C-alpha cells in the first residue's frame, strides 16, 4: 500500500478508502543519519582498535575517540532498532491510534495536543500516552487537529 501524501485531506481520504492510515518516518533522513553515524563509528572504532593493539600510550585524543566510538555505536544500534521494529510507524484505524508497539483505542483517548515538535495522545487513565514526533510527521500541529477531529467523530 503506498504511503499517502502528507496533509489532512489525503489522511482522511486514505483512512476512509483503505480503512487505515499508515505514516512512516521519512526514511531518507534516517538513512542519512545512520550512514553518518556508521561512518563515525568505523572511523573512531578503527582508530581505537589500532590504539588497543599497538604499544603507543593513550593520550586525551585516544580516549575521546574511544568514547565517541561507543556513543556512535549506541546511536547506530538505536537507529537500527527503531527502523527494524517500526517504532516510528504510525497507524490510525477503526480500532484507534498505534505508534510502534504502543496502541490506544479510541474510547481510551482523553485528549490530543500538538506542538511544533510532537503530538501527544493522552489516555483517560492507566495507559501510557503516545508521543508522535517529527520523526514520523512533517506537521505535528496539523496532524493533531486532524486526529482530534477523528476522535470527536468517534464519540
């Protein structure tokens, strides 16, 4: 199923015709970040391995490169985990709203708020709120307004 264009009219059309709206993170940006951090990991990791296997003393730059390699490794593993598990995939359907593995059914949603950076879907009680960030949405405020309209139509 092709990903719909980013906008309220397209979201509504897709939801009505397909029975669900699926929005995925813009892959080009995340793939670019993944490539950059992988490059940093390889560059600093190889230097650190050379330092570990050599007889040269460790200086401040060697410690910095080792620490940076560890940070880059954590970021690469995190990005791969998010991309492979669909943590940035948003689904809106007749059952409710799902982001990654977290789901809120329509009756459980208390309110929806949006800022320039994210949309918060808050439950009445007990459940964890859903945070839909700019990683998934181009215009979080427009999406929050649209999702609020969808919520009101289901009450």
